[in-house]
C-alpha cells in the first residue's frame, strides 16, 4: 500500500462528509429536544475556523479524522448543574434518541449512497452472485490438498447452503487457520470435505487457492516490466501460458515460480485475433515478496449494474444487510481470536481505498462512501463507553435499575475507555503501516 499524497483530499472529503452527517443527526435530535449544543465540530484538535451562532460554535478543527457535537452536561467532568438545557436534565428516552440519531443517519446515508451508485451504474464482480463452481485450483493449495478439482460445485460451505462466490470468499477470509466443512458435488457424487484456509498476506486473510470459471482480462501493466515490453496490452484476454489453459492470476503466479527465469509463451485473444507473446520473467521484490514476476495482473470481467430507482433502493437495502452481517462476523471473529486485527483498515487504509475509488470515478467513490458510512454508523453502535452505543447501554442499564449510574463511576469508565480506544487506534494504524511497508 504505497503512500500517495494525492489520495488525502479524497479521504478528507469523504470522511468529512460522513462525519458531518453523523454529527448532524445528534445535532438535530438535540435541538428538537431543546438541549443546548455548545460545539458542532468537524475534526479534532485546535480550532482552525468557524462561526459562533445561537450559542453554538460551528467549527473545523485541525485533525480531519472525525468530529463531535458537544452538548451541555454531556460528560461527568462537565459539572452537571441541573439546567433544563443540559443533556442529563432530559428524560432517558430523549437521550436515547439523541445518541441513536448519529449512527442512524449514517446507516440511512449508506442506503441512499448505494442506491445512487446502483442507479448510476455500479460495477460489481461478475461471479459474485454466481454459485461456487470451481474453475481453477492452485497447486499445493489448501483446496488441492482437500481434494477439490476443477468443475466441482460447492453446495455447502461452513454452514452456508448453496453459497455464492461472494459468501464463500467472505467465509474463507474470516477462517484463516481454522477447519471449514464443505459439501461438494462432482458429477453424480456428493462428497464431504474439510478445508483449512491458510493465512495469507500482511492482512492474514484466509486463502484456499481456488477460483471461479470465467474469462480473464489484463487489468494492470507495469511499464518497465517484461509483460509490457513483450507487447501485452490492457484488455487482452489471457488464455494460456505455454499451452496450459489459465483460469486465474494465482495460477500464473504459481507457474512462474516453477518455471523461474525460463521464458514463457502467453497466448492471448486481442479482438478476434489470437496472439502469442514470449515473456522473460524476472526475480523481483517490489511487490512485497521476492518472486518471479512479469508485471501484469488480470481478472474476470466486471458487470455494470444500472437499475431503476425502486430496484436500486431494494438492492441497496439488501446489500447493506449483507454488509452488516459481514461486520458482525468480523467483530465476532476478532472477539473469538479467529480473525486478525490486520484484516481491518485504519486511516491509511481508508485513504488508499477512497483515493483509488476517486481515481476510478464518481460511482466507485459513491460505493466506497456508502460502505464507510455503514461501518461508521454500526461501529458507533457498539456498546462501548465514549461511543454512542456506550451511552445507549448506560441508558438501558439505568432504565432497568430506575436509578442513574453515579457520575464518579461514569467518569472512571470513560477514562478507561478512552485509553482502550487510543490503544486500538494505534494498533490499527501500525497495521496500516505494516501493509504499506510490505507492498
């Protein structure tokens, strides 16, 4: 993940917008219930500029990674006076709605943004919603060791019945080093297999070494590397290497490690013409690992989904439901130790993602913004002090007890929670730096 300063504006713009939407939810709910709002800030740290109006400081602060709405009497250290305009002077149900309003705005915005993306024409992986029919199996991979063969149809995977490739890939990523049960149909036979995904890359995502059966097209070329020099072009359909049919990028990578520096013949389809190119692999470490490379990447075709508004809304709602379940699986896996924290992205990872999406166009950027908005809303609903979900949890406990938790206890809890969040942020940022270093 190389650092690119040009990706910063896209990240700041997208995060700034999503933070604004989040804090606007809190602000509007607070104003509705006549709570005094002292500050509406985008960013943290020293104040850069702003406007004080109606007793509220609307401002932008130096660090753009977040924001906040500061309400009178919001935290124990504020010194609650009992003023009717203070947050803690309001009934618990009103405070509940104020806390919920921020995450709710982000979740609604995620649905709206993805609806817009599908209306404009979002590009999705062509095989994502297709059944898990195996098109390629890498040599010595977990799939090969388990007995998976090309043409097998996976009818059950880790408890999922008739899984699509999208769901199979997700479950694979979340199960690095853990055995997964699978049911496979081969011809008229049904077989029960056990596969153990390997932890791969700096993210430690689970990897099995299989792929779908689909055409492969050149999507990236490095100008100074052998593939480009040999005449390979973007959009070429890659068909074979040394007359061995190719079904995935992984298959080519494995083949090159075996053939080493020996020249290879790539057969590609360019328009209606079949072209054979001789390419000399080189031993290279610029991609984070020392291996034989030709400087090209290829992938299956993407499908453009442009839907009428009603269908786009329904698809967006369904996609956000799936992404919500995925986040739940990731967090559950973290808690159980089945998922590595390296599979999460911090500020640098978000910067890379938004920067690349911005370069790809408005629709990809809208899709990424929708994903970030959903994650921001759901993350803030976690029952952890300082987060909105922590306040909601306190309110539920107090409602059951019919008695407020003492301000001293809350203050101690908030202080401990702040330290934990800072430590977690540093851990995720260090993970981003590690990925940057190794890519």
